[in-house]
C-alpha cells in the first residue's frame, strides 16, 4: 500500500505551483469522510450526511491544505519570511509550515478575537505574533501593503497558491464518497474555501455539487451584499466583514446553482453541540455553520433532503476553541469516592 506523503506528492501534477523545490509538507490531507447518520435523522431526514473532517490535518484545520502549497511556492521564489493576517487557524498553519521550511513567520491577529487554542499554536510554532486593535479586515490590508513594499511573502488566501492546495479536498470527497455529492455545505468567512472547493470540482470531470454556504448573522457581507464594518460573532474563524474572495464565492454559488444564507450564533452553537453529541465528531464552532445552514434550509422548506447526499465541511478541530465547549457547563460538586455516593448521584 502506498504511504501518504502529503498533498503535493499526491496531487502535484494537478496544481499550478512550482515543482523546483521539495514540497514543504507535514503530510496534510487525506482527512476522513465520516458518516453522520444520527445527525441526519434530526436535521435532514431521508438524506445521507457526511462530514469532511478537516480538523485532522496536522495543525487542526483545513488551512494546512493551502499552506503546504503557499509555503512551497514561497520557498521556490526565494522568500526568507512570510506574513499573514488571521482569525487564528491561518496563523497556526503558517507558523507550522514556515517552521518546517526554516522561514521567519509574522502573523497579525485582532486583539482579543482569537480562540486560545489557535493562538497557542502560532506561539508554539515560533511565529512573531502582532496583535492589532482593528479587525481581521484591517490586518489583511496591512499585510497586503507589507507584501507590496517588502520581499516578505503573503500567505493569506489572496495568494493563488493557497487555493491550489485547498482545492484538493474536493477531489478527496469524490474519491471517498465514490461520487459527487448533491450538496456541499460549508462555512464562509474570507471565502477562500468555498472558492477552492468549486475550483477543484470544476477541474474534475463529471457532475458538480450544489454549494450551500453559511455566514454568521453578525458577519454576513455576501448574504447582505454589503461590507460589514464591525463584524461580530462568537464563531471567531468567520468573523470577517469584507471577504478577500467575495466575487469568486458569488461566482461559485451562481455556477453551482447554490445558495448562501446567514445563521445566528445560537444556530451555529446548536449544530456544533449536535454533531458532537449525536455522532461523536468534535469541531470548532465556526465549522458547524454549514450544518446550521443545512438544518435551517431544511426546516424552512427551501431544501428537500430526501434521497440526497450531503457533505458538510468541518473546517477545524474542536480543541482549537476549548473555551466554547465549556460555555454554560455548570460546576459539579464532587462526591465521596464510594459506590453509594456514585449511585446517589446517578439517581438524580
């Protein structure tokens, strides 16, 4: 059996990136497609529902797919340093792959708006973390200017090499499912992922899925058609008011005959808890926005799930944002270490 050695080794002949250097890889990709039968019964009766669980990439999120290609391309072009703005996952991924390549890594993050598990990754991998008082969108403007005026390479999703790696998830979905799903459901923040999936599907032969994108209600510029100056949502990974890939996402939605909607934080967190408690898959809250969008669309009658196959992209692992998992968890008074005390507690 062939040993998995990362995305560039597997799909490099289908990527528009340099092959002049050895791939900078942490053996990313090849993440599982997990059936969600109990959740399907609750939110999409009569459908087959699967999770593309991207939280099992090396740094715990889908960002590793695009970072292996972005950092490899940066090395091929002679970069000595890379920079990005991030709500957390990009920072951790860029830091890890830069460390792998021996590059300096600078990440800009919105002050107080990044989940602890993501910040911990960026710090652990040795990135230079710069907090700004503005939003992610402010940070992206800053790092774009840095990339224009200095030799530091930008590795946000505006970098076309990022999509070259991220599009591979679409090919994996088809390989694992044995066919193209009817619908692909996913959260939308900076809109790089929805654009990348569609790129992957359009570069493959055969039918294409319809896309269902979901944005947080407090950060839904594509849904409302206008920039959100001060985006607000507890789903930190998609707290973005002016997506870099906005137009590409709109084109993907139109070409796929898809749909995008907004979901509240309450709806996102309900889906986040359901997928964990019903089918044992623990994702970060933002990841569950696609599931929340599916649930809302079925409940509203705008989407008939019967007989269809759905794949929901779960973009990050639940341990990326451990604080969210314990929100509302009441402190439990300890019991004495004996059988009677335990049975008394269990009877309540």
